[in-house]
């Protein structure tokens, strides 16, 4: 198993067709990657069940696609990233259409964050998300993958089909611009 953990997703995908241990390691890594990304993209409190469902659907899609997957010069991470984006879009569309279940009445006091702190966190997150819309699409994806999802520079570069240097430069520029926009917003210059 230790030998398999050192392999890239591309190498694991090639082995996973005939080796169940490689498939298990691949799916564990794919699930972690999809779950982190889904949690960030859903961005709402209480969306954990949906994020878990999306990660599960991504794993099922990857397992289904493995026998016919062909290497086309695109990193396997980009393949997984594309599947995850599509599954998230499906989940978000379904959430907009269907009713939401109501939580059970709690037995005791809630030890979670207070309504005030939740409101402040949501307001801060909404401000940053609004300001991020002023960044290019590529810069938003880089910040999402690097900062929110926690992917490494190499993983982000592989997922987006960029060099690691280009990811670092784009991330630096995006963060510098975002910091300036946040400072202006806090000063009251941006509505």
C-alpha cells in the first residue's frame, strides 16, 4: 500500500483497471479531492450532506469511466475536476428545485456558533465572494483550489493544465488584488 500512495493519480488510474488495491487508493484520493472542492463550492452552512453525496457520485463516475479512460495528455486531476464541477452543478440545480428537509428538534442547547457569529461569517464570506467576481475566472479557480480546498501548487497546476510557476504568479496577483479590494471595501469605497 505504501508503494501505491507514492504514485500519481494518472499512474493509479492506469493500475486501477486491474489492481483492486490501486483502485482503492485512487478512489480514496479522488474522494478527498472531490469532497474538499465540493465543500468550498457549495459554501453554505449545512451543505455537508450534499458535499458528501457529490464526492460519492464523483467516485462512482470515476469507477465507471476507468475501463474506457484514455490518456490524452491531460492530467487525471483535470478529469476528476471536470467530473466534480459537473456533479456540483447537478446538485445545485437539484437543490434549487426540491424541498429541503427540516432538522429534528434538538434535545439540548446548541454548542455551535451563535447566530450573530454565523451572520458575521456569512457577511464576510459574501463580501469576499462578491469581490472575487471581479477577478478573472482563472484567478477565482486558483484561489478556490489553493486557499479554500487546500490543494498544493503542483495539484492545482495539474488540475488546471498550467505550470506550477504560472499558478504561483496568478495566485500572488489574485491575492494582491483581492487584498486591495477588501481594504477599499472596508474603507467604504466599494459598494
